[in-house]
C-alpha cells in the first residue's frame, strides 16, 4: 500500500508538468486547430532565459515572472511575424514551419548556452513535509503551481473581456470579426498565453530533469498524450489528462514487469494510439460534426 501511495503521489507531481504543457498545446489548437510541435522547445528556451537571469543575480521569483512576461511577448511575436504570413497555407506547410521552429529553438539554445547539462534551482525547500517518504516540497509545489495556472486561465476566460473575446474567436472567428473582435490580435494573444504557460512548465520541470536543450523532448510526447486523453478542445480535459497520464505511467512502470522505466515513452505512445482509435475527441473533448 505504501508503494502504491508513493507512486500515485509521485505520478500526480509528474502529471502536473504534463498538464501544464498539454494546456499550452490545447490553447494553440483551439485557435488554429493545429498542434504546435515547437511548444516544448519554446518552453526549454524560456527556462534558459530564467536560468540566465538567476545566474545574473536576480531573485528566483523575480526571474520567474519576468520570464513569463518575456515568453508572452515572444509568443505573440512568433504568431505575428512567422505564423501570420502562412496561416492560410496548406496544413503540411504549417507543420513544417512548426518543426522548423523546433529545430531553430533547440539549435539556438545550444549555441547560446552550449549543450552541457546545467542545474536549475527549485524555489521550494529541500525535503518533504513532515519527513514523509511519499512526496517532496518541490513535487507539491509543481502540483500547486499547475492548479494556480488553471485557476488563472479559468478566471481569465470566464470573466475578463479579452478572455471572452478569445473564446469567441476560438469558436467562430468569422462571426467574431463581424461583431468587431480583432481576430488577428486575439490569435496573437492565444500564442502569448500558450508560450507563458509553457514557460511555467519548463521552469517547474527543470529542477527534476536538469537543464539542457533536449530536456523537453520526452515531456512534449507525454503532453501530446495528455492533451489527446483529456481532449484537444478542453483546457480542463488537458489538465485532467496530464494528471491521469502521470499516475498511470508510474503505476504501469511499477506493477507491469515488462514496462519498467525503459518502456515509459512507449506507454505514452500507446495511450495516444488507443485514444485515437477509441475516442478521438478525448475524455472531455467535444465531437465536432461538420455539415457539407
């Protein structure tokens, strides 16, 4: 029972990271109906910016929020400068653009900061509350930060005028434009928010994985699985999918002998294939029916 509880709690902490990045993927998908393959590399690059600010002497939380701001502006700039000119191009062309962004961010990070693995500090105390062996302060912090991000986005999309406009654009851009919503800027806002959420995920996962240009590759794969599991049209579903995948991954690695630690990535791929076969819209996603 102790092992089971430890794996569940550890899985929730890991799932918090998957949930954060899956949330960023869903935000891009809702506005463009495309998956941003560069989301993980954008998060990694933002984490390097935070690392550089902290090494320059800036307090952790000041660097944390400044990095979020920089990532937000950078995400909007990417949409305006790179994505906007090709938004009406064929889907394959957009996929190539996303893959190009992935390679550019990865190479640029390696060029600026080298490929040497670096330590990234945690803002939370070392150890675990009450001396328990189940979950540490950093793991609890990751869960708490993810839930705070989800709460912020819920309040933003539910009550803020910009959030309501962004929801309208995601559902029907043509009608939104007719009632005066500036669709182009709302799309840029969506990219900015996704980049900011991805930056939070990168800064939370870096203390556990160490910082290097390739650190988000596996995390992005799990985030894809989480987004598909919860539903690519549901931010809440993406978060639930992330936590669920984190727990399932840990339990499978512990109790299914042939999976262990070596086949965890294959397990995530299996989840993706299973969801696409059984319920393509995900647990909380909406089934879209088009009249032709």
